[in-house]
């Protein structure tokens, strides 16, 4: 799995980002569960998924800040 580019994330709607966020959190949970019971085949997946979550949260926060700034300017 290649890393997700910020441009790809910014092109998605807020609903799509929220859905992807839920999916990634579920995948991390499943990886943690697998790690606690046995060796994980691809341990680097933890890091990749956490980075993608951080990118999604960054974009969502940027959009929220833009909405607040636009509201204040009105």
C-alpha cells in the first residue's frame, strides 16, 4: 500500500473522509488485535495507517478553520 498524497485527500468530500477515517481506525484496531495474538505480517501498516489518519484529520481541521473564518468575515 503506497502512501496517500495530500492532493488525493483534499479532493475528497468531508463525508468520504469521515468514512475513510472510520475504516482506518477499524483496520488499526484489527492490526492491534492480530499483533496481540500473533506476529503481524506487515508491521509497517500501523505507521502508514496512522499517517493517513493524521492527514485526513489535518484536512478536516483546515476546512473547519476556513468555514469559521468565512463566517466571521460575513
